[in-house]
C-alpha cells in the first residue's frame, strides 16, 4: 500500500460512522466496492460498531468461508425485529443450504423469501431454486403444485417450469461430486460478486472462492459440484447459451 493511500485509510478509519457500513454494503452488492476484505475489517473493528446489527451483514458478504458467512447472516436474522437486510439474509441462507446439498432446508428458506418478499429482485431465481429443491428432495407433487400456483401469480416472470420435472440423476448431487464450471477468475472480490449476481438472476447458483496464482490472491467464480464431467459440460453449455459467455471451463475440485 502506498503512503498516500495509507494516509487516506487512516483518516477514513478515524472518521467512519455507522452509516458508512450501509454505504459499503450497498457498494459490495452493486460491485462498486474499492476496499479489500482486510481493509473493511479494520474499518469496523472498533467500539463504535458494537451495537450495529448491519456489521453482521457486512461480515457475511466479505467472508469467503461459506459456513462462517452463513453464521453471520443467521445471527442477523434470528430475532423478531424486522430489519433492513432481512431479505438479503434469507436469500444468502437459502443459497447456502442449496449449494451445501441441504435441499429440504433450502426449499423452506426459499419459500420464506418468495412468500414474504413478492417484490424482491431475487424472486425469479428464488422460485427456480425453490422448485428445484423440492424436486431433488423427492417432493415432486409439491413442486408441481407450487409451480402451477406461482405461474398463475407471477406470469410475467416466465421462470423455468422444467425445474419441477423429476431429476433422474439426483444421485449426482450427493457427497463426492468433484467437477465445477469455472466462469472466470477476477483480481478483486467485488468484481467476482458482481458477476455472481448476474448468474443468480438467471438461476445459476454459484460461489466465489479465493485462490492463489503466482503468489497473488485471486477470486474464482464457480458453478456447482457434479459427480461426472459430462454433467458439468452440459451445465457449461446452458450458461454459455443463456449468458453468451465463451471462456467457461470445467475444473476438477475437491469437496
């Protein structure tokens, strides 16, 4: 870090107010964040923010470990007081359960999001994940029922009704899956998160992972865990078709 930037950050840390937490959260969500995770943690590591619940949301957004990130969102949500980021917390917890293969829990939380936030920007992907979770967990009748109900309630969304069709390869979603579709590698976490939101809007559940390339920290955006390479290749084709991305590759991962 150069001297000029160091002086600026010291000044910023000294005069930062709780309202600035909200600004940083919104910048992260909009892909405009200019600070590293370490810098953000330094900013909020003081007594002024002890009672600021939004700190939990900020920590959840910058935490790369999925389980730890989930714990921050869960702690934020677990009281009876309605708060500004409840919708975001529910969305992130739903996503965590889905990517962890906990499809029954995933369906419960996505249902909360759908029913409690009908005007949510995440409504379309939430419905897709909700129906898919029901189908994969063997609740095909429920998936068909809710698909019909939600198509009637939100005809303008035109979400994928094929999500409620029986998945004959559901065994591929058990533990031991070792292929993912790598969408891209980014120099900053905020750029990776911005691209992640685009994938989510099209119904693809993705994750950001920290990797090291030539001793430099980078961020890779990946979709899914799949048991065989052919399944991952099919997902890659769907992403390419839906989003027009051309530099996708299938990578072997350890779970």
